């Protein structure tokens, strides 16, 4: 039986152990040098004597002193208050936050690079002048443009990206059982879990901290409260257990336009898909360009409800309420403010929209948005819909909203053609059957044009 005592190598003096050069570990690797194994021959356990006689009593005494000394030092390890640190860095620049992260964690931290505008993180790390590591999840389904960007970034910065791959057996089983595009039928979560989440877990188990490109403006419903640094609420780090991993978000307070101004100013290589209208970039089958009036995350998993549009890498941002609706996680509390609050937007109850459906000869046409206030894509079109209501006020068209989540969701699916949020319906003057707006262009001009064609 061996007694294993876990210590940091920095606590062990050169006089106690022979000096050797410590090599940088790979992501996901085990650190065997962080453990000291003291044999049972050198210690008396539970009051029992060892049957093995020590050959060198003096060396054993020294070894016991080392163990005792290490134990004493372990008792005074300081615990960092990252909530307090986040407050101190709230107004700091991304460069300052990046420098602090690399200074604190050295080789135990790495940048998570997706092949999109988060290349800005690598530029910031480069500007600090400190050594840094970068890893990426190669799902096997990325766009060719993303792979070419990986190669360009490696050459531009003189680095080697540490790629993480999904388990081949798991991928093989998924594809053989469900086909290559099962996510279009039963949701993307299973595929993402195999191709992204599990490889990420392996990567993070070799780290004590990681750096992400999350921004508050990326998803108002799930990311609006992310701090610049936090204890990761979901994943575990090198030491294992809750609180063993720290998550840094240096660009949390930066708006997307400012990130792009920085990239252009510094002449940083970017994914060529951005020039084709792609904003949020993931796997090829699950990513597309967005249109005017759409939120950037609408280019991802467009066939699903907005609440499902996290792949699992940052699921700590999302909290499920009792109605099964995703809400923002703000300091452990769920807060959802209503939207579409223009005085010209009529708020319909369940009874109100049922009455509207029964009318066959209306005096005015109606345009109604089926929404959920927590949905980031509903939030993204709020300004244009309110502007539409103000524009059409008194012009023979009523603009209304109906909250279709929670208890009303099944009714809305069955009776109102709800597929995902937001769904927009037009009730013409002389027809009881509503017409579903088929496009994802939700700017004022597009909605007005459709209304003029059908009302």
C-alpha cells in the first residue's frame, strides 16, 4: 500500500529531490510529477509496524521531514476570490484581462479557438508578450474555410494549435444508428455532446483555466451577465471537483463591431465565411449566413427553438425555469422582462387571440408575433417590430403580440402554426385563417412589403 500526497512541484525544494527539467504537458494529459509516493516501508500506518526493515534510517527521516514540510505548506494555500477579481477587472481592457489571466495561470491555461472572430483572443495573447497555448475542437464537420483559417493562424503567429477530436467509436455508433444528419430530426444536442462537449471535457481536465470569446451582446437571453472571469459552473479542471476550473472571458464587455474594428486595425487573419454573411460559425451542416434584422445566433441550428441554441460548451449560462423555458442566469436568479412594449402593440390574451381567429370579416388586418421574452431572437427583432407598430398605427393594420411559451406553447403549436420563436402571423381582413410569414428577414421594410401583399 502506498500513501499518495498531492503537492505542487513549486513546494518541493531542490535539496529534497533530484532536479529535473519539467516539460509542458499536453492538454488532457496527467501530471504524474505532481504526486509523491511514499512507500509503506517508510511510514507507520494505523500503529502497525512494517515487516520491511529500512536500509537507511537517515534517508527515511529526511523523507519524513519533506512530507511533514509539504503538509504544513498545503495548509496555508490561498484561495482566490474570482468574484471580487471580476469586479476589479469589470472596466479593464481585453488586453489587460488577457495579461492577468496568462500571468496567473501560465502553462495551465489555454485559449479556446473556434475559427471565428475569437481569433481576436490570440491577437491579444500575442500582444502581451507572454507564452500562451491555444486549443480547438475539430468535430470532423467544420467548413473547409475554417480548416484553412487554422492553418493560416498557426503560420501567422508561429504556434501549434492543440486539436481535440471526438471519440471515433462514439461517432461511428451515432452515424451507423442514425445517419449523418440525424440532428435535423431529433435536435443537435446528441451530436454536439459527442463531437464537442466530451472532447472539451478531456481538454479542460488538463488545465486549471481556459479563455473563451463569449460576449454579452452575442445572446441577450443567455450571455448578458457573463463576467470577465468566473469559476466555471459546469466543467472540471486538472485538480477535479467543483471549483477546480476558472473561466476567463476577456471580451465579455466588448461589442461585436468593436471586435471587428480591432481585427481590421491589427490586420488579423479571419475566416473568409464572415465576408459571405456568416457571423456565428460552427459546424458546416449547422451554420448559415444571417439576414438583415436577424440576430447572429440565428445562423446556428435554425430549425430549433431559440432556447436550444447552445451546444453545451457554455450551458452554465442557461437555467431552466419551472415551465421548461430557458432564462438568463443572473447571480443565480432567473429574470425575464417583457418585450414589444410600444404603446401601438396590442397584447393579446389566450381568449383574445382565440376571438381573433374566429372572426371571418375583420375591419382591419392584424399582424401578430408569437414570442417568448427570454428568446434572444425575439429580443433581436423587438426594435424593428415596435417601429413597425408605430409606423402602421392608424393605417388600417393592428400590430399585436401573443406570449406563446409556457402553458400556451402546445396551443400555439397546434392552432397557430408555432414552429420556433419568433413566429409571425398575418390575419387578413376577409379570412379567418392566418398566414404565416415565411421569411427570416424581420426588418421593417420586409414585414411591410409582406403585409401589403396579403392584407
